[in-house]
C-alpha cells in the first residue's frame, strides 16, 4: 500500500471500479441468499445452495464476498441500517437527548429484540474472526463505549464495553431464550450490569 | 433414548465400547494434530493435513471427533486438566481458602495467561456453537458463576458470568494484546469489572 492510501477512506462495498459482470453476480448472489434464507432459515443454507440458486460458480461467491460470513454481513447490513438510524438519530431515550445511562439501557433492550429477530444471520457473521472486530459489530461496540464513557464509568473502557456487549451476542441470547428466559428478563439483566458498570 | 439412560453418566471421550481400530485411529489423529500444531501453529493446520499425517481418511477424523473444533477440544482438554487442578484444588488465592472475590481476581489473571498461551486452539474450539456452552468452557463458566455468587453479587447471575467471562475470550484477548495492551493491564481490567459486579 502506498503512503497516500493510508489516508484514503475505507473501501465501501460497491466501488465504481467493480466491473459490470462482477456487480451483476454480486446482486444475483445476494438475491438468491435472501430468498433461500427466507424459505429455510440461514442455518439451512449453504454456499453451494446460494451459488447454485444464483446460477454462478461457488468461486464467484468467494471472490465477491470473501466468505460465507462476508455475505451474511452484507445481508445484515440492510436491516442494520434502519436499526442504527433509530439509536443514532431517532427520538430519545434510544436516540440523542436522554441521559447516557438511559440511552444505554434503551439500546440494550432494542438490540436484544433485533438480535433475536436476526439470530441466524448474526450467528453466522460473528463466527468469522476477521469480521468480528470490524463491520457492523464495530459500530455497536463504539456506540456502547461512547455511552459508557458519557455515563461516567471508570476503569478500562474497552474491557467494560466488551463485557457488556457479550449480553447481546446472538448465540448467548438464543441460548438463554431456549432455556426459558424472556427478552424482557434479558433486558433487565442488561440494565443491572450497565448500572453496575456505571457505578450507580 | 430409553428412560434409564436419562440417568446414566454423560458419555466420556473413551468408552469401553470404542472398537480397537477406532481407538487407534483416534490416537493417530491426536498425535498428528499435536505434532502439526507444534510445528506450524493451529491456525495453519487443516483437517486435510491432520488426516494425511495420521494416514487415515478425512471421514475418519469427522467420525472420531465430529468436527475440527471437536478435535481441538480434546487436545485442549489435556492442558486444561492441569490448569483446572490449580484453580479447583490448588493453594489460595487461586484455590479454595481465599475469599471469593480474591479467588475470582486470581482466576482471571491465571486464565488470561492460559488463554494467551493456547490462543489458537481456544479460538478454533470456540467457533463451534455446539461446543461453546458445553465442554471445558462450561466448567469455567460455572467456576466464575459460583465465585460471583459467593462474593454476594446481585441480579441475573448468568448474565453477569457471561459479561465477565467475555474478558477471557481468546479472540478478544489476542485483539487487545495486538493493540498493545499487556496481560497485566487485561488482568487489572478483569479485576475492575469483577469488583463492580460484586458491588464493592
């Protein structure tokens, strides 16, 4: 990478340089994945299925998305955008205007519902360590981190963000729901831990 | 499963019923995996490599261990045993005899060092959602849970255990170390969060 590149914006998903057939294959693969996942659930859809339904080779899928997890991240991204809009720019207590601890509590409850709705996609996307500390999850980490900091927490901020965010992990949430916990109870647990970390 | 089976002990890794050739293939695969991982690191060893070095088919590997993660769990298990011995039966503050919060703090520091030493194996084993809430990690979860409870924490105990245990996740630990944090600093962060959760 040449020196000026270090200051270039991060690559976005669709670049103007992406050639016409590459862009078309990408769209075909996303459409196929969306359709198959709606029919069967993400857990029952393989990269073979997606490539076959899109009418392209499996190599094309990996060239366009890097991995199965990479494709899942792009699919999630569409739903994430509306969710992010709500907690970044929407009305309080989720959006700006409420005190940070109130926003943090509202965020946890909203995110738990989203995580449950999108469990299969999130579980897949989270399995790739390459995407775990980047992609949409990095934005959530930053949001929790900023709210913890604004709420006046003390100690290692990144560790506290990681500890609190573990309660929103898709596999953990499904594991607790399967054991009989409700989303409300998980929201209460989130609140308890958030309050303790902020020293109230 | 017939009714009396429900009360039978959980299956252990080597059962007397395991046939001679199955047991031999299992030992060959474990030896090969151990040797290749020592040479190259776990990240650079595929199931193909392991099966080839053991002189068995790849299907045999999956029949014996279920998955790559399953094999990693068995390998880890050997090292885990010594580590578990120390925190379950060893001298205080890690072992019994010290107050629970002191034991919890000592456990975090000891576990961080272990996790760093065994990063590649743990990262692999943790990627399989089937082994995540069972296997060796379930024992660690229970240990943290019991100590949090004995230290008088309030609120959802499982959520707090999950939040605190996230600080021992192999990928998180390596991510922080790569960013320049030291094991001591991560140990301090563990202590801060543990103390807050216990309301001190």
